[in-house]
C-alpha cells in the first residue's frame, strides 16, 4: 500500500500512463490518485501548481518529496523500491544499455506520433498545410519501421530491451498504446502489433488503461492508413 503517495493525473496522457504502470509494477497500489480534466484546464489549478509550477500532469508527491517528470518519477520509484514488485533495471550490461537507449528514444517516438495524431489540436486552422501533414505522416512511418526493426531483431516474445519487461516498456508502451488506440494496423506493423497485444494483457497495463480510450476509441482511425 502506498497511502503516502499522491498522483494528480489526466486520462489519455502518455506521461501519466507511464507513472501509473510504474506504480502497479512496483506494487504501490492504494496511492491517492486524483483524475483532473484537461478540458477544464484543471492542470493549471492551484492544487497542481502547488506541486508542479509548470502546471502539468503527472504531478507526484511521496510524503514531502515532489517529483514531477514522468521519467523522473519512474527512476525515483525504481530506486526507492528496488526490491519490491518487478525489477525494472536489468543487471545484464547489454540489456541495461539497450534499456536506456530505448527509453530515451521514447520521447522522439512520441513526438512523431503526436505530430500526426494531435495535428489539428496543436496547429490552428489557418496554419494547417497538406505538405506538413504529409511530412509528419512520412516521418511517423520511418519511425514505426525503426521500432518494427528493433522488435524483429530481438525475436518473438521480446520486450523492448530484451527478454524481460523493463523501464523501457514502462515508458514506451503508452506510446504504442496510443498508436493502436488511433487505429494503427497490426497487419502492417506485425511486430508492434504482437508487442501491443501481449503487453496490454499485463496486469499493470490493464489496471491503468485510460478511460479516455474506453470511451472514445471506436471512432478513432487517424492512423489506419499509415
Ligand atoms: N515532460 C513531462 C510532460 C508532461 C506533460 O506534457 N503533460 C501534459 C499532459 S500529457 C500537460 O499537463 N500539459 C499541459 C500543459 O503543458 O500546459 C513529463 O514527462 O511528465
């Protein structure tokens, strides 16, 4: 139980989802979690600003300790609860190196996904261009093929950094979740499809599945032709 932990989060947020998977993997269920609304801009509320002056989610507190960046929270929890729940940093040097490599490719991956999926949200109507849409989609295809290749090289049943589930999966799986949530074809990207189908059955992922997906997903097909 983790009654001395508070997480302020928003549904559909990749950074928040990372932290929720992490808390589950480290068996820290029972923490105080508060769902805030992006629509109502509750991430700029005083409650959030008191913990996170950037006014962003996730905002996280453990006792009097504040850690806000999703990667920072994941590293902090792994370090504080090393011997509890899943061990998420492998001892093997090669696997550990690959884990760090893939983890820090995660934000690049997410940027490429976001540039396509959230284009209309980020770019005001008068500033949208077909050429930019095409460029973003091409960049995403290149990125997807890169991750297909990574998984292909590791072999069937692998996680992102080898045979065990690691911090790389905690931080990158939510990006993969968003991809398939927006209709990515598992036939076209079979390695990512297999990885997604397998990891989404993990108890930590099931327990943290964003309500946002459950509510809206059927109509989302932005990525079906990618
Ligand atoms: N680098 C931060 C990013 C957090 C972030 O961008 N959160 C978004 C929701 S996904 C947010 O709160 N956006 C509101 C804002 O930036 O004003 C992390 O990894 O935790």
